[in-house]
């Protein structure tokens, strides 16, 4: 999916170099829309959406003793 985002960015770059600025800006907006859609698709994925594996609050105790007995 990211390949399509990079492809639209590459097409926008090529169109800008060839002088077709209006088409290049259209491709840039299309790339932005693809990025937003991909982000939302990943977030709302039932497999791994809304999971933050770097935050594991249930593993760590809330009140850890400062000294060991």
C-alpha cells in the first residue's frame, strides 16, 4: 500500500519536472489522501489496530516498593 503512496509522489515529481504543475499538485493531494486512508485503515484494523505494544501498563505494578525486604 505504501508503494502506491510513493508511486503517486514519484508521478507528482515527474509531472513537476515536465512542467505540468496542476497535475503534479493533484498527484500530491492524491498522495496525501492515500496516506490518510492508509493510516486510518491501519488504526481501525481488527488485527492490530489501537494497540500500543510499547505501553504495557498491566505488566508493571502501580506502587512499586522503593526498598526490598
